[in-house]
């Protein structure tokens, strides 16, 4: 688990969206609750860097994010890897947190979907966190849903 506001030790990025992210709303196939989504391409210093997918579930006060890193601008995606994370309230924290989860993204661009354990050891983990941190402040859906989420009302500090 990590705090969304943590700074990651990574190279200097200059992220921007490659066009405006697509957005929409639908009903989750798993929980049958309404959700909103956002997806798009991210450039770093003007070069293709990542593809992101975000699903915001207001009823769960959480977002699920997939970040795909690799050769995202071509047709050969064999070196692509997909990181997945959940962002929102967790039982053990007053503030929202980000947690790696097993990636299950479908589609050829996803490349290899990393398990949580693989993601924790992957050399591009810092790049994943750099993208998700940037999305907190630059993707309207992520910003609206997570930056303004506030403290967890169900959090109970343990008594010492």
C-alpha cells in the first residue's frame, strides 16, 4: 500500500495527454453499479509513454487503474506490461491509499498482465506510480473522485 501523494524516486517526466482522454459512464459487469471511466494515451517529453484506463466506482469510493507501459505506439505489443491498482479508502487508513492488484486487462495492447507480486518487483514500477500520481492532478475524473475524496468515515484508530 502507498499513499497517493508520495513522491516516487524516478527520472524526470514531462507528461501530457495525447489528445483529450475519452470518458463515459456505464454499469459494472461485476457489481452492477454505475461507474464512470476515463482512458487515454500519455506522452513523456512528447513521446508515447503509457496507456491508462480508469474506472471510478462512486458507491465504493474507489477507482481501479490500469497503466500499460511499453511499445504503445506500434503494432507489436510483446514488450508491454500492464500494472493494475486500486485507489481509495482502505480499512487500515484514514486517508485514501493506492494498492497494487493483479492486472486482468484484456486486449493485445495490454501485453503481459502483471500479478501484484510481479508488479512489486518489476523495474518499471516507479514509472507506473509516476503515471498514476500525474493522473491524480491531470485527469478530471481521477481528480474529482480521489483528490477530493476526504478522510475515511469508517476508519477507527486502534486504541493503544
